C-alpha cells in the first residue's frame, strides 16, 4: 500500500524546497522527490548574489520581498544560509555603460528598487576597495549575498522538521495522471499524490513533456570562480552596468566571481567544463573593479545550469489543462527571488489567493506536435 | 625543529634576501622553505579558520601550507628558489 | 596557440618516458612540468648547483633521464603550472599553463596525464604543527635540498619509504630517535616472498634496515603516532601500539623528544585530469584508491587521453617507466606512425616488464594501503581537513545531517574547499564517510574542476585594458 500525498514536489532546489516547506506548514502531506542531494544543482552552486541591480524589472517587487525573506531566513528556514545584507554597487566604466546604467537604474527605481545613482568618487567612499576608474555607480543600500552551498543543509533540516517526506537520490522517470491524481515512477517504486508541483530547474521542459506540455527552456551554463581565503579587499557586492559581473567577499575571506560568463554543458551532463579565456575575462573584470583582488589565487571554478524561458520571465503557475498540476521555475536570478515566488506557489496550491500575481505559462507554450522527437 | 644543511655537499654561493623585513642568507636556488627552516623559521602562517601555526608539510607543492608572499605574489615556499633580493613576507591573515 | 601532436603533463618517470618514446617515434611532443626539472618526486633533481656528497642510484637514474630529455626533440616547459585542460569540440585537448614568461596555451589531438601521486597521512592530534612533514617531503629535503629535517627525527608511517628515509638521515649524519612502522613484522615477512622478485631492491631495503639496526635506532613495528606535541613547533611525539585492525591498542603511548617528525601512510593517485575530464573511474584499493579506467597502454575511454604513472595506477617507479613508454608508443601508433605489427613488437618488452614487476608492486601497495581501522581511530577533535580545520567530529556530524557522498560533505563542512583541493584530506575524509555509507564506491569520488592547482591571479591576468575584455552581450532588462 502506498499512501497518496496531498502534494508531490518534483525537484529539490530552492523553488521545490520552499514550496514544499510552506505547503507542509499549511497542513498538506507533502512528498519531495529529488534525483540527487537537495540543492546541489543551481541552488547550491550559484553565486549567491541577492541584488536588486541585476534583477529583471518585472521581478523587482518579488525580489524585494524575497530579499527580506533571505535576511530573515533564521525565522522561517531555521538557518541563516550565510546571508549578508550590504551595500551593492553597479559600475559603469565607459560613457556607453554610464548611459546604460542611468537607463536601467532609473527603470529599476521606478519599479520600486531603492537604487540611487552616485559618482565614481562617492562609490569609492562606499567601497574603499573600489578602483578610481568608475565613472558612475548604481548604489543600493540593501543588496547582499548568501552562501549558496549552505542552502541544501538548511532546507534539509527544515523540511524534515516540517514533516515533509523527503526522498533524495530518487529520480522520477515518469509521471502519469491516475485516479484524479498523479503517479510518479521511480526505480524504487511509484509515489502517488493528488497534486504535483514540477520544480525541476532546467529539467522542467522534460518533466512537463510527461504531461504532454511543451515548454521550451533554454539552458545557460554559468561559470563561477572562487579564490582562497584572503585578507579583506571589499565590503560590498559589486556588479557592472551590463550585468556581467558579480563579485563579493564572504565573511570567511573567499571572493566569488561570476556574472553569467558561459561555460560548456547541457542538461544531460551538467556544467562539465569551463572556458579558460572566459575565466580570465571574468577575472580581469573583477580585478578592474577591485584592484587588490589581483593579490589572490584562484582556488576553484565550476559551472552550473540556469533555466531561461523565451521571455526570460518565470514559469510559475498552474499547468494549463491539467488540474492539480503546477510548475515553478526558470525565474532568472531564481536564487534571489526564488523563496518568495515559491511561497506564492505554495499559497496557490493550498487554495489561497497569492498576494502577488504568479506567472502563468500559457504565454510560453509551444504547440504540441504528435510524434515530435524528444529534443535535448 | 631546525633543519641543518648536510655537510659535504657542494652548494652555490649564498645570496641575501629578506623575510618579514629581516635579512637572510641562503644558497641561490635552494627552496625558500628549506632556507627558512635552516634559519629556524618553521611557522610560516596561521590556518584561517582556527588560527593554528602552519609551515611546510609536503615539500612538493601539494598541501599549500607553506604559502608566503614573494614580491607581493602568493607562492608556495617549497617551490620558490632563493634568488638575490627576494622580498618575502608572511601572507596577511584572511579575515580579522 | 602552439599546436602539437602530443601534450604530456608531468615530467616524472612516466611522463618523461612517454614524451621520449612518442618523440622517438616521430611525434611533435610538448612536455609541461611544474617543477624546475624532470624527475618527479622519486628522481627529483638537486637544485641547480647542488652536488650531493654521495649520489645514490635514484640520483644517477634521475640525471640519466634528464640527459636523455635534453638530447631529445621534446619541447619542454618547466616552472609551468598547468591550470586548465579542456577537450576541444573537434577532438583533442587544450592545455593552459601559467609560466614565468606568461600564459601558455597548447593544443594537441592526444594528451598523456602523468601528474603523480600525493602522500596520505592519517591525521593525529598535532599533525599540523610546523616540524611535522611527510615522508616524501623528507625525501625531497634530503635528496633535492641536502638538508636534514631536524636534529632529532622520528620517522613514522608505513611502506618502504620509512626505512629509506631513516637510513638516509643516518647516512647524512643525522639522528633518528625512533622508526615507527604501522606494519607488523609478520606483514613484512609475508611481503618478503614478493619483494624477493626484485632482489636488488630487496637487498637495498635490507641494507637500510641494517644501517638502522647498526645505529641502535628503536624500530617499533605495529605502532603509529598517537599525537604530536608542541606550542608553535613540534617538541615531542607520542607513539602507541596498534591492535590487529590498525586502531590503537589499550596500552599507553611512549613519548620521544623530537624536533622533526617525518610521517607518511602511503600514496594516493592524483588522477586530476581523468577526474576533470570525467573519464570513468573505479575504486581499487590495491592500486591506491580511485583510479581511472585504462587499458593496457594507458588509454582512458576519452579518445586521445592517456593516464599513466602513479598519478593513474599506483604501482611505483619501475612500472611507471614502462607504462609511460607504452603510452608514448601507443600515442604514436594511434597517430598512424606505426602499424599494428610494429607497435606490438615495440611494446612487447614493456608489457612483459610490467608483468614481471607486478608482484613486487602489489606487495608494496599492500604495505602502503589505507588501513580502515586506523581511520576509525581518528579522534573527533582531530583536524582532518588541514586547510579549513574541519575535524573528524564535523565530518561525522555532516553524515548525521544527511551528507552521503563526498561532494555533499564538502558543501556541508567546507572539507576539501581549501587551496589544497582535497589533496591532503580527501582520501581519509572519504574513508570516514565510507564507514557510514557502506563503501568507498557509495561515498563517491571528488569532482575535478579547474584550476588544477591554485594559481595567482597575477600570473593569469597579465596587463590589459578594460577594452580588451571580451564582454558578452548584456543580460536582458
């Protein structure tokens, strides 16, 4: 006999874990199925940047609420995940970048983000480690960052405490609609639930196909570099107007450099390789912004997969035509906004009206052709 | 532990360099870690997490315990040959 | 970018022989090495200008290898730190290195990875004190630097290096306070039959033992280091007897005043390139632990990638020479320089030699193998990950928290996240986790990522203008 859960969550990243957590606290019996350890994909290997200055315009209200959630993580997650709230600077080094920065910062401020434009000199006062070559900077006093690799440990404890039936290292190989609910197939037997939330990151395309829904998802392969622990060289989280640098120093001294430089990988193999010239380019950008970083050594680099929809906005809402099926993912800066969007998702699943609109996927669906070969 | 140069070996001429501002002498080409050990300097840094004293351990570039700054660049002392005028400093502590 | 027929990474016995064999067979070979000369660890060159009073046979063999390399057409790059290796979309490999004269990028259809082994030390309280060094480290100090590790030296661990180091210290005028061997006399006796298949080496080992006995150095079989004591440097060593499973027996430790402790508990293949490129690995304790799956000529299942020497399969110096040569010949054959018959003929002697050397190598491997009982005995407050001060207790707590595999353990504790990239702690940490999850296979293999070694940003970046940086298209608004 297998019990039928009120909700089955497929995918154990920030979206799946947060939704499962709040659904369980809302009274549902929840099972979470994750093919590996929790939060080991994007959620555990991203740069941890919690900035409003790289957030998509439409997501700014969500990111601000998510930022507050991250800052208060001990209260709802039981773990601080290494969150540091600090000043954030988005830099412009050329006139073209300054123009881009003015435009983007203004737009983001209009959307509610507390971003001010300051001169390069003022920016140096905010960030003593900053180069004197910045022309202009966007300044947000409540940016920050988290320590992504702590995410899995934090959610694991919280989920177990909340009574979620946690199934790590249990891959779902198929999903069928049965008896008014859903049955997930795994190597160690089926799992049944009345409702299902698909939260599988870059793999939601494959998962939605189990339900006959075609949602194309682009896979980004983001490279990251970390130094060994070094003396303090910076105190803010730093980016660049075009969004292609993320840079922060953790309390224990390591500096993480990212910004979306692309490595090699795919859904099947993961982020398998890094491009050396792109690591060097990324690091040059970082050292241009924070010159003292040059004295550090690169200790490790890696690549993680990030999902992106056709309009680079989230896929979060009910699955059209499939009552009881929901999807949550591809949020873009999903770590930043993830906990809040997933919490809205949990509200929706619990039958409550979410306090902010979700992002229904109807707009993204490709027409389904019978016999289409399964694309990569 | 004080290392001791084995008598009877032929060595190149000694050259002068500095460690933490103090003058040192060692045969040119000798590994910096060796030169410092022979001068009685074994503790080169402190571990960042617990602050315990560390020095050269593997002597083959693997363990990273012998990290020092050589002319401002972090290098493993077991791999750096002594050269005249080297300015060697301990690495700064990671975070206060 | 320099295009070659073959890249060899690592100029130890295996890598250098591979480079020489491939070059002699007509390939354009580039050899990259981090140290200032070829020889690896076992044949490490004395630094330039250093001449030892009595060069031993390793010194002679190393010099001969270096001479052959100089006389060859192999293009060598010493003091070159390889930090990145990639497979190319069209096939073949790209290697990036930081050198004294700036960045070096190489490309070739084939690559031989011969990056060597790392020494394993089973942690004990105080093992991080300055004054505690590895056994291989002691060998480097004695042979390549001509220095004694200290005035009063304790030599400890397991395997043939123990007697070699102790004897060398004595021969160089130093004092050995005690030799502390994990193996029992019975283990050594059982190994003698296989060690006798290489009579010259056995005789050399007996010579070491005689020298040690002649100087009346206490040799404690079936013992291990219980703790190292000292404030800022080593001052004393506690030694305790072992039970049959390798853990400490109930008897109290003995104390020796010492200013140097040379300790090593075997070697572990580095296998950095196979792990980095995701070549299939397997776990084999008799070959040092996690090893790449290779055929008889060292080919991995990644086309064009060879892995040889102690960095692949831990078999020692003599097999490494033959394995290296086979890989070099095989690379030339695969590149079309010899047909199947010619290749079979050229490689026959090396294949035969490997077979002959196998029993000795296996016996040494057994003596150096990781003893699970010894790992079990590590106390909870003992540091396992030196870089990050992660203790045995923290690793156990991570298991309680749900860590089931080494890469997850790393996320939970930072064990393995420090600059040594898990070289000092990885094998022991994996063994601790394996005892809880059931097997080393279940505990998994540490993921390989660039850089292959920590590399100073100053070496990578060079001089550049902001406009030089190839910034991709901006992120969407």
